[in-house]
């Protein structure tokens, strides 16, 4: 019996929401942009966001073209297995599990520390409550998750728009400054760190690729993903520019580094105290909904790999029916992993922001950038049987090639600046643990694929090819999103 996720339950809008909500605009505004200005002193941060978004959009072109054709919930696993080979596919699947889990779990440190700072108590208690909420939503039908994401994302974008208006409405220098988009501002020592922060801010926009089996229209995966990159890249560039205008481009780095300045809430307060209260509430909700997106993606990877026998098959069986409304096995597995990791950090007494959030989110962002690069290479080398008769040169050749060139530059800057991102001492080898973990995970995946080839050739033959046929599973009766 073939087991599949509920087909035709996510519309193009729902897919776009998943990609945008994973990035969490309120988290980027309140955390990412302020921290980037503070640590890098790069005044041209708005321009960096534009450039990084352009590269990620190019990388997403090949990724989504392959995701659409392969139609696999474990997107990177299926993409590489059907183009570069089954061993590459398993390697990508394990790296994706590490990367998505790392980002998802890192957010427990962020939400725990944020709530502890506002309401008191131990951070890990709040993290445990958030874990229970995410676990409860994760085993429910994805339509319920999407409704929550829509509401939080809409209010988040409203607050960011209000912030931009508040910033440009009262410029620090008496007039609008465009220094944030001046290319000469890129020729500074901190630009590598700014690039790394911007890459991390946009990671998660690839989430629609893992929802392809549940999409009403596979072609919408590409539009949703690239649309999320373009919209969020523009929103973040505008928000960073408005912050620079509000306090002065030359002073924004110093002001952002001063906790007493209260950025970005001090700028929002110009519109009234009610905006600050709303923003603080929505920030918590945005962290939780971002976690929910990554939880859903991890659950689908576990489900899909288990369905093909690469992971224990029991993780793919969630009932007696063929149509699975939610991958319960994968969801429960992700919840268990998160519980163990959060508990380990709490017992070790690690700082939830400086250690847990920073290290794990950097590891996850680095892993996802590597996977986007690999997916672009897979698109360029995919056989004609995968590309299909309507394959265009732009999404299968030119865009991936340009994306790989730009993506390698981003990856080099990210790896090269990992030490400053993690607060490591100069000359420390600790930052190199992150690429080493990713490389070791990929090697482990390749070794496991080789083992399957020898011991279970029928499983090996089905790697990346286990999605059910179109009519093997009934469609949902109603499309709600």
C-alpha cells in the first residue's frame, strides 16, 4: 500500500506563506538587522540585502525547477538522487535534516530567552512550553498551521511597514539619506559578516519545495519560493534603510550596539506606545510560527525517507489510510530530537542566545546554502527525463549557473566570517566545526547509501523515487487554503 501526504491541500498563497513565515520578518527586524548593524558597522546593509536576495533568487530557480519535476517532500534528497545519484541524495537528505533541525531548535533558545526577559523565569521553561505548542500543531493537518501562519505574517508585515514609515517620517539628518545603497559602503572589513547575517535571514524560503506533494499546483512552488525571496529581500532592505535614516547612517552601528537605545522599538514608539506592545507580542508569535514551518519541513523529510526505507519504515506509518493528513511519525521524531537538544543545552548551562541560538542557526543557514548550491548543480546536470519537454534554458542552465557563482562567494564569506559571528577568539578552530559537521554528515549519508546498496538493493533502487502515483491517493474533498 502506498502512503502519501494529503494531496491538493495547499494553494499558491499557502505555499508563499510557508516560505515567508519561515524567514520571520519580525525576527529579522528586531534581531537580525539590529545585530548586524551592531556587530559589523556596515552602513550599506540595505544594499547587501538586495545583493544577497538576488543570489538566493537565482539559486532558487534551479531548486524549484527540480522540486517541481521530482515532486518529493524531502526536496533536496529527491533532487540530488534523481540527478547526481542516489548516494548524493541520501547525503543531501541527512544534511537537510541537520540543517532544518538546527535552525528550528535554535529558535527555542531565542523564544525562551525573549520570554524570560519579558516575564521572568528560566528560559528553558518557556522553551519547553513552546515545544509543546509546536508538537501539538505538528501532528494536525497542515491547513491549521497555515491559518496561524497567515495571521501572524500579515500582522508582522504591517508592523514592519509601520516601522519604515516611522523611520523615514523623522529622518535624523533632516532629510532622506541614501547612504545605505551606496556601493562604496561595501568596501569595509565587516561586509563578510553582514553577508552572512543576510543569508541567514533569508534561509527557510525554500520550505515550499517540501510541500510539493500537497500543493494544488506544482508549478506554484517556484513562484512561491522566488516570490518570497524577492518580497522579503525588498522588505528587509527597506527596513534596514529606514533604521539608518531614523538614527543617521553614520551613527546606526553605534546606536544599534547600545541596548539602552531600544532599537527597533524606540523608532516604532514615534507612532504611539500601542505599536510597541503589539510588536513585542507579534515578535514572540513570529518566532513560534517560524519554528512551526521548520518543524513541518523536518517532519516531511523524516516521513519521505522512512517511506522509502532509508529511515525506519515505521516513521512513515501513521494510520490505516493511504492519505496522511499530517506526518505524525516525522512530527513526533522532530519533537523528540528538539526535546533532547534543548534539554542538553539547559543542563550544560549554555547561554540560550550567544551559544544555542547563534551556533545552531549559523550551522543551519550554512547547511541550507550548501544544499541550494548542490540543487543548482543538480538542475544543470539533470537528465532530459527529469527536466521534461518544456524545460527552459533560464531555469535549468543560466540562472543556476549564475546562482552557483554568486552562492560560492556567499558561502566563502560566511565560512570566513564564522568566527566573528560566533564570538570566537581570533585563531580559534571552533568556527571550523560547523563546516566539518556538515561535511561529516554528508559522508555519513554516502556511507549509509553504500550500505543500502549492498545489504538492501531494493531500497537503494527506490531512493528518491518513492512518491506515489497520481491516482494512488485520493485528493482532499475541500481545499481550504
